[in-house]
C-alpha cells in the first residue's frame, strides 16, 4: 500500500507512482482509491428544526475504479444485495453492511 507522506493530503505525481508500481515484476494488480471521512444523514430534508438530533453515521467514503478494485480485491463477491458497480455507474454507490 502506498499512502501520502506525512503532512500531505494526497500522493504527489500519483499517475507516475501507479505506472512504476505496475511495472514492478512482482506486481500482480494495481488499483487506487480516494478516501475521505464523511457523515451520512437520513431524513435531513424533513427536519423541522435545525436543533433536531440527526439520524446520522460517520465513516469513510472511497472513490474506486470498479474494474481495477474487483481485480485486486474481488469486492464484487461480497455484494449481499443489488449489483456490483460498473465503469458507467457515475451516479451509484455501494454501502457497507455496517451502515445498514
């Protein structure tokens, strides 16, 4: 796993880093993820007062390339309900079981 340097929020020159990693003779598969913390809130459109306690959960949101991710992690085999993402799913998400 390659991560950003301390005090950096991202990996600089990430396309070059990916190319180098892919060229290593022992590398089988390379994928990338953009991960950020997030809060998911239900019922926010129907709140009567801003002071109402939210029905929310915190966690991480990851942007993935579905094809590369599946090749590296076999994530599609973990789907319980629905279907795995495709390259054309720009308006779709997968939700981990712990959020349900």
